């Protein structure tokens, strides 16, 4: 019997997909906490126990094994106890579309491999650039925010190189990128991959809450230029990963225009604001950027991966074009997406967002994102009013930063509790929270991206946090007493 999906195996396909979807649905219905709490050693033993070099066991048996190995121990982003990273539950139409694009296995690098798929992606990019305010923009789907940011900075580099009359190697050594300490780590990584100098990313001062100061940016560009360096790009952030704050894009655009510097806006987190009827104004000025990163698999509730780079001028994407006679020859009038993308073979991820927009509409997606921001405001108030907790700043999106502060605990003792509390919750599997460092001090972080999570759900997590802190503090006290007796 053939294992390939062909005209003669559609019954087998339907049966196996039905079996797998039934098992997934059952797990969703039965999940009582965001993870199993199984230890890393236990999970390693289960993984090592699978014979990947042996004979096949058949599709049904393999799916059953995946149910018992992976699904039983997966991290569930839809559970209200998950409040750690920028992971969202996904809308059902997008999941259905995922199964379609996987089965057909379209590659949208060239038109002859995708036909209508290429046209659908281009129409969707046109829609997304319209949300941003790019009248004649363009773009392409990517694997995620890191690739989108890298692509944008590559385009900025090429634009800067074209204006300098000196060898490329010398030009690259002088180029600099401006960003705050709160910008995504991919900015520094991109500078490395693009062959820039080790000190090419210049840190711009912020307002104390993570937002770039336009005046500091202006001064930083002046200083770099005076040193003979070449301002290549400014990265403004439309929703920082930790604080969930938004740089003043309009004022930053004024500075960039005055210095003729490429402005890139990393809106991977905050792109959901583009379709929000209540908070779209938070991204005012984004239409003045030269390029924008959007991550639909964050605030548009899409399955990973679904991201895009959008550009204001479609000609900018030509900087990355490369031609091959067997793939996309120069003499060809077909709309080949590989001419724009850094990837060759590329999934038709645009289909997921297309189906989602047709099924539930952009306005509803915006309302879902508004709901998690509303929740973050409420949670911030609860934390601020609790004498056992300390709120670390306010957010414009859906993160909440805080510390536990038991009675009499010093700042150092509070800091020490952060990692311990997170570990206790993680090992129990009952709740997952993140940790980060703000102004040199560790703190706990909620990232709320589930529109169905309630304030009571988060209160339960906060109660677990305080219980874990109390337990850890008691253990430390006992250890101190034992040490004193010794």
C-alpha cells in the first residue's frame, strides 16, 4: 500500500487525519493545566525510548504514540494558566487552513508551483500594507519576526551601500543601527549576520519605561555621523517584548526624515493594533516607516508560522533578488515571490490568515487583541493594590511585570524569589510565567494573549505565585536556622 497522499489513498488520508484530529480535540477537552509537569529527565527517557531506526509501526500506531508522547506533555497556550511568552491560542479557521496547506504542500516561491496561491498572498500583503498606511507598498510572508527584522535591515544595508562611493567592506565597517535596550534581540543578531562591526548597534536612551527618546536618537545620529560612521537604520518598536510599550513612532520618523535614515518599525507584538478600532492610534506614524515587521502568529491569533515584512516602496524589495535560469530567469513576466523573499521553498502560510479574515473578520481580530490589553490593565490594577506584590511599570499592550514582596523581605530577597517562584510553578505544570530583568533587577512577567482568560483566572495564578514565594521563604528561613544551630 502506498503511504503517499494520492488519488488512490484518500480514504487512508481521511481516516488518519480524523484519528489525529480526534485525539487533539480530546486533549484540548481534557487539559486541566498548561503542561504535564513531567521532569526533563522523564521526558528525555520517553524520547530516547522511541526506536526511530526500526521498522515502521503504521500510521495509526504512530499517531497513538504521538498522542502519548507529545500531546500528553505539550505546552498548551489556550489554557488560562499559561501566561509566559508571546504565544497565543489559535483561531479554528486558521487551523483548518493549516491542514489544507500541509496536504496540498504548495510552495509559493514561483508562480508555476502555486498559481492562485501566489495571487492570494499578494492580495493579502496588499491588504496588510493598507492597514499600515502604505499606499504603494509591498511585502512577503516570512517565518517570524526575527527573519522579518533581518530582511528589513538587509534592505536598509543595501540602500545605504548604494549611496557610498567606497568598497563595500569599508562601508559595512562604518554602518550603524540605532535601537533601544528594549529592542528585540534579533536586531543585534541581524547586525552580526549582515557583517557589520561588533559595535554597530548603538543603544539609544529611553524614557525610563522602555520608550525611545527622539531627542536622544537625534543626538546619537549626530554623534555617530561626526565620528565618520554611516547611519544605516533606526529600529523603533511597536510593542517591546518585556514591557509591551510602544516607541513614539511619529516623532522618531521626524528625526529619521531629518537625517535621511531608514526607519524600520518592529511591530511583531503590536501589529494587532492595526485592526483595532479602539487603539489603532497607538501606532500613529507607522505609515512613515520604510519597513515594518508584523507577526500574525502573535496578535492575530494565527498558528506558527505567520509573519511578514512590509515595505513602503515596492522597489526596495528588489535589493534581495537573485535569478536562476531553472527557477526565476530574468526574462520572465510571472509573479515569482522568490524575487522578494530570502527563502526559496516557502509554505503558503498566507492561507491561514486569509481564511481567518474571511471567517471572522479583521474587526473581530482587533477586538480579541483589545480584550487581552483590557485584561492586562485590570491585572496591573490588582497587582498594584496587593501589598504582597509590586507592579513594575505599566504596559500599553498585554504584559504585566511584577515581583513578590513578602513582609520584611529585602530587595535582594525579592530578587532571589523570582527564579524560584517561576521554577516551582513550571515544575508543577499548573501555571507558566516568564521572568526577565528590568533596570538590573529580575521580575516575573505575564504575557496575556488569550482573549478567553478572565481576571479570576489570573488571580488564581497570582495566588500560586504568592504561595510559592511563601513556601520558598519558609525553606530559606529553616535553612538559616539550621545553619545558625550548626
